[in-house]
C-alpha cells in the first residue's frame, strides 16, 4: 500500500494535494470496488493490493508495477512484467529437483578462496568471489530474482552493480553452506 501511495504522490507531484494512505485507500475502494487490500499477519510485511479481474481471479499488484492509461512519454510510466503462464505441477518439481542437484554438484566442484585466513579487503574483490562461485549458480539466482532475462551459459549475466553484490553474496553463502554440509557428512561417515 505504501508503494501505491508513493506512485500516487509521484503522479500528482503537487504539494497542495497531500492525502494520507488511509484517504487514498478509501478513495480507491469507493472508485474501484474490484481492488482488495490484504494485510499480512506479520507486522513487518506490507499490505498487498489485489485486483479482481473476474469473480474467481485475483491479480497481485506488486513493486509499484501498475499499468497506466496515460499516453505520456516513457518517464513516469511503469512496465508490467508478463505473467508466467507455466503451471506448477509434479513435472516442474522434478525439473527443480534436477536443477538443484546440478547446482549442488557445481558448488561441490567449485574452488575455494585461495588466500591466507582471514582474508584482507584486497583479496575479497568481486573478481575473486566470481572465481569461487559457479557461473551457472550466479546466473540462476539472477534469473530467479528477475535481475536478468539474458540466457547464457558462457559467462556471468549482466546485472546492476548493487544487485550483483547481493547475488554474489547469496551465491557465496550457498557455496560455503554446501561445503559445511559435505564436511559434516564426511566426518560422520568416516
């Protein structure tokens, strides 16, 4: 709901028309009865805004992605990502399981960081981390988070610098988590 309020304020962009989130919600409910507001039980989660396309179908409006009817230039317009029409079934679960096994094997074969412990800041560069994590793991995470739509298996996909740091961190955590599990299994078995 806060994101929707921000979008509303950005569209108006005038200081004389200041409304609260509560007022905006009332206006939207009055003028657009097909909108539904869902407040999660956890306090740290934001209120969701759902749109009822038909009596049986709800659509989540998320990340400020709202289709506007304005014919303005590209500034201020929002792109609505295409909906995923792939149904999730047992076959999809099998594909995900196989993908997880492939990634686990890649992580098991990945080299460790070659430096004296504890590493210095000079040794912990993005390039050094990229040598430790499997390229396909990074690409998989980029595709999962929609940071990139580029399909390649030959190099790391291009993402924004801020996102790249986060993806590298998650990938590095997964690699080291996998190593810990392997080491525990080996010590138990031997």
